[in-house]
């Protein structure tokens, strides 16, 4: 029974997107950003934590082990992170794009925006594979 419980809780941890990430301790970057909602396109202020290839967000800045993120983006799934002032007509805006969606954020200053773009960009490079197995083309064996 104990092994069944361990298996069930391990599965839950893996499904939540932040398994094994001690987000409450020594993050790579933290700070307040406004994030545009996924379905209702309002802007909400959230506390963001970048750690171990995950960008997590919370309602509050006081993060503890028991805290649960409101959302998680594995940066390995991200294709680009870049400024988006011209798209949104908002100062200090930037976007984070995956194959499935583009998310928008705003920072408090140009420096803060650039710091987030640089930090997320470094994390994307560190945690993504440059070519996936399915994208490898064997030109020698092509007809």
C-alpha cells in the first residue's frame, strides 16, 4: 500500500510541471510582472520565479515550500522571448512563445524587461535541446 501511495504522489508531482524544483530556495530570478490572462485577456500582477528551467508564477511574493504556483512554463518548450511593445502598444512589454501559444508580460522598467528577457533566454538555451530526435534528417538514407 505504501508503494502505491508513493507511485500515486510521484505521478501527481510529475503532472504539476514543477516536480523537483525547489522554487522557494535560491531562484535564478524573481520579481513582479503583469501577465495577460490566457482566456480573459485582463492584466494581473503576479510574482514570478525562474528556477531550474521553469518559469512559475504566484499571487504572493512570500513563497514557501507549501506554496503552489498559479502556473508553470517549462522554458525548454519556449521558442522565443522578445520585446512586444509594438504589438501591445504598452511600455516594457515582452512575449514568450511556445509552439502552441504566445504569452505576454509587462515589467516596471526597460531594465527590468531586458533582465527578464535575458534571464529567460539563457534558461531556454540551457534547458532545451537544439535538435530533437524527430527533427534529425538522415540525408544519406533518403531516396
